[in-house]
C-alpha cells in the first residue's frame, strides 16, 4: 500500500511539473480556482513518493536521500515564511504567473504545504531507520490531518480551511497527494498501532474497520447535503443545523449498533473457537495418556519375560511362550509407532503413494492372513465374500492392505468372542466396494460424526474397556481419500457396524 500511494503522489507531482513545463494550467490547478501546485512543491512530493516506492522494494539509501531532499525543500520554504527571508528557491524551477491568489511571495508554496513536506520528508527518512519508524507514523498522521483539513475546506467551500487571505494557500491536488503520502507512511509500520487496529483479528480491530469509514464519510456527506440544501434555499440555517444534528445522531447510532453487532458475532465466534481449542487440548492430553499406556503395556511384557529368560527361570514350553510374547509385544509396539509416523507424514503432506495396478482380492486376503491370529485368539471367525472378477485397481497395495487391516482390527477389538466378522469385495459402477461388517456393540449416535476424527475415542478414560489410540479409523479415512475414494459407516447401538470403503477402479484422469 505504501508503494501504491507513493506512486499516486509521484505521478501527481510529475503531472503538475508537466503542466508548468508545457504551459497547461489545467494540470497545475485541478479545480481551476486560481490556486496551483507550485513546481518546488511538486518536485518534493514526487521525491517523497518515489522514496516510499524505493522503501517498499528495500532500497534504503536512495529512499533516505529522496526523503531528505523533500524535507529540505519543505524546511527551506518554511524558513522563508517564518523569517521573511527570501532564499531564492521559490523560482529556481519553472515559473509562470499562475496560481498566486492569496500569497505574499510569488512562486512560494504555502505554510501548510511546506510544513507538511518537511514532516513527510523526515518521515520517509525515519521509515528506513527501525528505531525511528514510529515517528514516521506520527508524521504520517500529522500530514494526513493537515491534508484532510484542506480537503474538507474545498469540499464545503470553506476558504479559511485551505487559505489565509494574502498569506498562504494549498492547492487541492497538493492536499490529495499529501493525504496519500501521510496514509502511506502510517502503513509502513504494520506491527504497531494504528495498523494493528486496522488489520488485526481482535474485536477492537473489527470495530475500527467497521466504524472508521462511516465515521469519516457519513458526517462529511450529511454536512455537504446540509450546505447544498441551504444554498438552494430549501431551508434556513436553524432548520438545516437541527436536521443535521438529528441525522448525525441517527447515523452514528446505527453505525455504532451495526459495529457492536459485528463485534458481538466476532466475540461469539472467538468463544466458540476457544471452546474446537480447549477440546483439542483435552484430546491431546487424553491421547498422550493413552499413548503412554499403550506403549508401556508391551514394554512391560518384554521386560518381564526377558528378565525371566535371562535368569533361567523358564524351561521348555515356557521359554517358547516367553519368546512368542516378546515377539508379539514388540510387533504391537512397532505397529503403534508406524501408525503415529503415518499420521505425521499425512499431516505434513509427506506421505507418498506407490500406485500400480493391483488385485484387491489378493490385498484383502493378505490383510486377513495378518489379522487372523488376533481373530483366532478371540475365537472370531472371519468370513470372506470376494468378487474375484474385479478388474485391477490403481492403488498402493501396502496402504490399502493397511486400510483393511485397521478396519478388521477395529472390528475384532469390539466384537464379542465367537461373533463373526465379514469382509465383502464387490463392484459398484466405476468403484470397488470393500465392506467390513461386525456384530459388536455399534457406535453411539452422538459419537458417530466424530468416528473418523484423529485421536477421537468414544471412551478415552483410563478404565476404558478397549485398547487403541484413536488413530486407526482416521488413517483409514486419510489413506482412502489419498486414493480418491471415500469411507463411511452405518451402525446401530447394540447391532454392530458396517464400514464401507469406495475406491475408483481406474486412475483419475
């Protein structure tokens, strides 16, 4: 924004200089009121504008030089006004007998312009010095205030706001350029007020963004309508003033109400956000507690059986049992760690699929073979209904096997002993459908929307009946969606659950 506003000021200054050089008075006096922007003023404004553009592109030294040059022109002219000493700088450039209405010294810019340019030039210098940048903001606000005073005078036809008879004037285009430079300087310090109140996400920032434009433009427009109405003879001064007061009260009350409503909505959203955050923090704590328990359980088994083996306390079949338990515990721990790493890879976008034409029936059979020992330990029969005629699917076979394994593991964990788990593979249009059905307790209706959310568990307490970290189903969802598919669940409390994975048989174009 600093560069854009600086470019406007620089372009305006160059346009004025072109008017003086070519004898085009219209370019030096935009509203044709006899007050022109002086050439030295145009040079200083252009220098300040280019200085801000260079600052925006990180060119510090030339920016400082141009700012100092603009400040020097403004300071020298201000010195002439205050001391009545002619330094001979007023007509060094182009001079024509234009725009001298109300000034003492021909060719000399007025007090508002010279003081503003001195402040603007110094402020451009300050923007390039980190410790002084707040002073640049103060200079920008001061200059913008002076420019606004003049512009309101022009807007309402109130001459004293932009000229003191026979002493000083400021051209309307000069005021617009100084306003642009002042606002540009304010925007150079984005991490301090007032910019933090204009760009922040706090309720105060929202209030300022909503109320400030109306608070500036509303009274100006109402005042202009009042002046025009009186000039047209529609009403007298007393009536016009009374109506202006009433309209201002109504306008400002409406503006306040609208802004306050926006702030209330923002605060409500913020409270709700603090609530998707407290819940997330609680879930994180619950996950860490569950993770420590799930990791400690196999480690405890490994340490205990290893201790017995090392001290020779086991013989024959007992040794075989120890080795099997250690192997199973280590495998369980590896699986936990792999799942956590997969979640991390998915979250950071680092998981890559090795997709190739694959036989989905063979993938499911491999997953069933891997989970069968766990099923047999609970005396749960695994039933397969596989469409062997399905065409190959373009998938990462290892990841789809992981999807099926997680669904089967989930089904076996929640199924009562002896209750069958069924796996179905069938075609449905351009999709392959994988279903895993169990006859377990089902999923509570209130938990169903969160079934595939990461770290979510229907019962996350330390005394829960089932093990797990709450990441298996989220992995199923993430891996399925990475393949361009979807996963859904149908359930009824006490009547089991059916998980359905839909995978495109052919690769997406």
